[in-house]
C-alpha cells in the first residue's frame, strides 16, 4: 500500500502515471480557468447568493460552526432535517481553494431540508495560508467527524453523499477516492454513498499554471498531480454524477469528461446544464425543479 506525502489517505499503487500533455500558453490558461473574469456580473451574483443564504439561515433550524478539527477554519454548519436518522448531503464550496465561505451557499439547503435531507456545509483553511494537500486532509476530518457522530447530529451515517462545485468538486472527488480505513481504522471503505461533482477540476496541473492562481497555490506539476483526483482510482464503484454548464470554457468541459473517463466504474451519468456559466451551474443543485436536484435525492435514497 503506497502513501504519498500529499495524500496519505489514498492508495496510489493503482494510480495511472501522470500523462504528458501540453496545456498551451499561460494567457490561454487564464482565459480558460479564470471563470470570474468571464462573468462580468459576478459581484451581483455573489450579492444575490448572500441575500438568499441569509434568508435561508433565518428560515431554517441550523447549528452553526460545529468544529470538526483543531484549527479555527475547521468548522461546519449543519441544517438538520425534521426527522432524525435523515440522509446527509455534505456540500463543499468552491472559490479556487482561496476564497468564499460555507455561509455563501446556505441558499442550497432549504430544498433538501424540505425533502427530508440534512445538509452539512464545511469550511476549510484557504490558500495560500493552507496548502491544497492540507485542505484535502481537513475535508477528510470533516467527513470522518460526520460519520462518527450520527446520533448527536440526527443523521443516518449509512447515507452520506458528498457534493461540491468547482474547487469543491475537486475536494468531493478526493473524498470519493479516499481509502477510508487508511485515514481511520474505525472508518468503513464505503463511508460515502455517492458524489455529485459540478464544474470541477480533476487534473490540477493546468490549473496551477494559470498566472492568476500561481501566487496562491504554489504547486509544481508533480505536487499538483499528487492532489489530483485522476491520479487515483477509487476501490469501490461508488456512484458519481457530474455536471458542467454549457456556457463554461473548453477546459471545464474537458475536465468534466476526464473524471468520467478515468473512473468508469464509478461514473453513472453526466447531467447537461445548457446555457449555464460557471456560477449559474451550482444553483441547479438547490433547485427542486431541476434534474440535478432529483438525481442527488436518488443518491441519498429519497424519492423526488
């Protein structure tokens, strides 16, 4: 069993070798991956999310800032369902590992809570103060904490699904790749029931070469590969659903295809999001009328 310094929870013995690839000039990578620059009204979108999230927290019962690890950043908000022993959706926010907060995405919780699903939204330390490898470890601690405390939290530890958007989708995929008994002897290999990855990045090598991210991420190609989901192969065929906006860049489209190609034993379906840009793509998860919401409910064992 091989353990890398960057990802000690993963079995890299079956990992594919990093393929050689040309990514194009730096300015091309900036255009492909700097999603905010391609969405001129992103400040207004973030303001709308904050307002909707504040309204959601005012309307729902929730437990803020439950600490799952030793650092101040290692906290999560829990939105319980009305009934105990509810399935749990863990949503990991994006922001290129360097920005945003769990409470920016509270607006995704109400539809799931109304459907009888508890929702947990973890925070993590942000780059550059926290490395991506350490962010992965923090998410491992969050998932293990949730699994170990179902009676106190009113959740069913046998029905945990992880979801994420953008950098959060990268982290959700890393959770699907985790060899959980390596992380904790009390943890089952099938800790997760499924994963939903929206507009994610799964090979970090081109991402870390984009000039707008280099100062914050500070990874070379080898280090980026060791924290890339596609460098690993999940031991189980845990269901994976992917989605990417139809208006997103060619690179986000390619990354979305890549994870399904590398993990065919997990991949179940890709849900098209026609006309959606990078920020609009995540909004579909909390829309009770959208197929992505329905597909997520089915992973959780709930009937839409």
